C-alpha cells in the first residue's frame, strides 16, 4: 500500500481548532485550499508544542538572516473550523522545517498506526511503542509563509489557553464541578465565583 499524502502549498487557511466543550474537546489541525479540506485530529499538547516550536524556529530564522521577526498583519482568524470536519487520521509524529529558497515553513504530520507488539522485533516489546508510524501511514504536509505560521501559533496558544483553568495548587485542570486536588488531601476545589 502506498503512502497517502495530503499536501497543501500556500493553503488559503491553516488553523488549529476544537470541537466540544472544555474538558471534552477534540483538537484538529485543518487546511483548506479551494474546495479541498483536510482535518487531522491531534492532542492539545501537540498543538501547543507546534505553536511554541514555530515561534522558536521563526525567531531563529530572523536571527540567522539578520532581519526583524515577521508578525501577522491582518486580523486574527477566530472563525470556527470549516465544515464538514472529517478526521483523516490521528496525528503522531510532527516535523518542522524551514525551506530557505522558498521562504516557507514546512509542517509534516504523520498518522499513528497501531502495531501489534508481537510484530515488533524486540523480544520484550515495550507497550509505549505499540503505536508507531508506518512507512505506509498517511501524512499531512503544509507549506506556509512566515506570516501564516505566526498567525497559526498565535491562534493555537489562545485556543489552548481557552480550555479549563489550572488548579493553582496542583496544576491539574479544574472541571466546572471542581476537582479533587491531591495537594489539598482530597479536598474538592472549585472555580472561584
């Protein structure tokens, strides 16, 4: 079976978004070019890591090429994800690169493929490696400008921050009905009113 590649060069839109209520949200990366639309499910931590690494990489690009960092000039894209949201695959490994000749950021997102631990070569399979990337797995490739990458990162950080607040004592998220805080010996903490 050949690898399926969902490739977008200069998409009209590339954003992170969610479906659902805080505490039960599903995160997606979504790209659109014309009538083509691709949505890839991912974890909140993956969205945050991608946003942080994009900013770090673009700061380094600006430093190396001795220029001011690019900032988004247009209005923030706060629109919801485009419909229909049909999950192509669940994100696994992500790679990030800078194409100097084209001055584009390249983001590759590889699908996670379930692998039977018995099929692994190790005599004692590690349960952590039970989900791995395969050479035949799908991949989502997006090539965007610096400005698009900064706009993506800004939206992604705001998206992650809009979730459940963190407990000031243990750092775990607080649901609307509170949570049992291990730092408070099991006392149920609630959101301040």
